[in-house]
């Protein structure tokens, strides 16, 4: 994909109109040069018609140039907007496992680094189009002025531009390598921000991180960009030499090969001198267009890699489910690779049943598959085998989005949005203020215009705010992944002995991932996992 194909995706009609107007502008520039040449070589006084033609063509060139730039600027802004939105939609449509495989660092690199490169390239595209149109118009005038001289000049241009093209292709290779290295650099930036406390506490670790990871990646990008830029500058120097070589050929070589009249010679020399500015512009901006093209291809590949497991079915607008009678996992399995393990880890087969008003504790050691099972249960991962059933109906890929609407979840690695997204009704805001008091946060957080006044709180308090959001969603099934791990002993007891029983009494099904064995007796069932399999299930119902 290149920047021109991006513009065509946004609006073929506007792009075609901009090109047509650009060509007219270029033709006007060529006509102005021909009028100047005619005035310079004309014997006697200037005719009024020549002057009026010059003024009219100049005005037309100004208008078409301005309209072309305005059209392309609007296309540029629209293209960048659509790029960002399309990638954002692909992120939302991609399976969670695909997103986890790609990693947040690569996604942020695409949204920031690639979008910036494309923006820089598109911002100069109007100038490139005008310069290219001007160059094309002038070449057409030269061909009309003298076909024989034009053929000789084109032969020299083809030879010179072939060398220039080789340099630019090599420059593009270095740009592509630098873009690949940028993903690695963003991973290090991610580690820098997330691990800042650990780095500040350990001098040798901090030094090793800088010298062994961050600095080599940044240095590699610097070297690759430098090599690419050097080749670009070498290409521009070659073009500069080619430009004055053409003038030398016009003045000294072509007259020696055959008679060239003064009008033709002056015209060619004038046009070649005039073309120096637009050609310099084209060559100077070509490097930015190459970077934009590399970034556009990388964005496209990123979008494809996010969905290589198959994009999720487009959700349809259906009412949110408010109740269910029985939810079943029947022989579900899910396999994935974990760090430092050669063989894939397989969860299942799992058989599990949930009913309203029941509290199930999901327990097991670290790495036993509890969180993975929670993601399978909630539809974030889709079973590789087995079935998900709701009230006896088997869920298909087309049902995935609607199936997820049964669940309110607070994961251990939750994200807390500042705004009450999708929960901004007056009734829910009043309910949120009541819950702030219940969660003992009314002195720290306020609801202002549908948003939380602050999220800069302790982890335990942030989890309470995440719980508030889950309460507002008011869905049939609640899943809590180590929610009480960051709470003080008093509020931990409130969670297990007051909040969970209240949700049960309201008819909610509860799945609680926990290591707090002192509260296991409060569960209706305790399901224990080891190495991805259910090894024990005690309580009201049995799970195999």
C-alpha cells in the first residue's frame, strides 16, 4: 500500500478531481514559460493579446493550484482519520488471543509511529502533486518545442533517473528495517514505564536495561535512518548534477550535433532552469513519501496480523440479556503457548454449570489456568473444542458478542476508564453516587458529568471503582479475578460476607477466583484446577 492508494480509498472522485486540476495547473505553468520564451525571443513590441493571455493563464494557474491543495489537504486529513479508526476497529474485532500475541507495544507503535510518518508524508502531498504536474506540463511543452532535442534529453534523464531509482530502493530497504526495529524499541519503552519502580531501586539493573536493551535498539534505528537519509541525500546530489548536465548538453552538445534555433535553445534552457525548484521539491519530499509508504504497509500488515486467527463476527444490535436459567461449558478446551515452555499449555476439557443465585469459587495454584478459564467462560477466548450453552442453546461465533453481554467482570489486570462509558443515564449516575458511599470512596471520588473525578488511587481503591462499574452494568453473571487480593482486611471481609451474599440474593451467578481459603466455606461450590484440569469440585453440584 502507498499513500496514493490510501487517498483513493477515502474518495476516488475528489482525488481524481485534484489530479485533473493539478494537471491543469502544470499545463498553465508550462504555458507561462512558453509565453515568457515568446516574449524574450520576439522581435518588436509586445502585443496586447500576449499580455492578456499571460495574465489569464497566471490567474488560472493560481486558482487551480489553490483548489488542488485544498482538496488534497482535506483528503489527507480524512485519510489519517480513517487509518486510525480502521485500525482501532480491527483491534476491537480481533480475537483477544491475537491481541495478546501481537502485544500492546506493537499496537501502540503502529498507532503512534506509523500514523505520524503517514501524517508527515500526506501533509506534503499537495506540494508533490503540484510539482509533479508542473514538471509534466513543462516536459510536454519541451516535446512540442523540439521533438529531436526532447528525445536526446529524455535519454539522458532515463539514464540518470535509473541510478536515482536504485539509490531510493536501497533507501527504502533501510527504512523498512528501521520500522521493524521501532516495534522492539516501543517494547523497551513499555518496559521502561511499567518497570520504573524496579529500575529506580536497582542501579545495575537500570544500567543493564539502558546499555543492553534500550540503547542498542535506539542505536540500530539511528543507524538505519542515517543510512537511508544518506542514500536520499546522495540521490539529491546526483539529481543536482544531472540537472546542470542537461543545461550543459543544451548549450554545448546539442548545437554541435545539429542546428538548434535560438528560440528552441532559449526555451529549453529557460524550462530546465525553471524546473529546478519543482524537481528539488519532489526529490526532497520523496524520502518522506517513502517513509509514509513503509508505515502504511506496516499498518496494513498489523491489521492483518491482528485478525489472522479470524476476525470476530460483526455484532448485531440485540437487547442485553437480563436473565438465564443455566449456562454450561461442555468439554471445552483451549491451548496456547506460555513463556519458557516448548509445548503448548492445554486447558480442559472442562465441564461446568452455572445457575442464578449460585456462588462458585475457582481455586488453584498460579499457572493452573484459572484466569484462562474465566476468559473462556466469558467468551473472550473461544473454545477450540466443546460447546458453550445458554439454556440449552449452543453458542456460535455469531452469538459471541451477545454471549459476552451476560457477564460483568473485574480481572486482576483490569483497566479503569475515567468515564462511565455506556452508563451515563441519570438513574445510573445516582446509583453510582450511592455505591461510592457503600464502597467508602465518597470522600475521594465524585461523579462529574458522567466521569470519575479521579482514578489516581491505591490499587485496592481502584478495584473498588471497577466493582462500582460492574454493579452499574447489572448483568446476570459476575466474575471476580482475585478482586480481594489488594483490599485491607476489613474491606476484604465486607466483600466476602456482605457484597457477594447481596449479589446472590439478587439472583446473580458468581464466579470468584480466590486464594483466600478462610472464605471458601461461603461458596456454594469450590472448583479446584491443576495444570488446566478440574481435579476437585465440592459443594452443591459436582463438576467433572
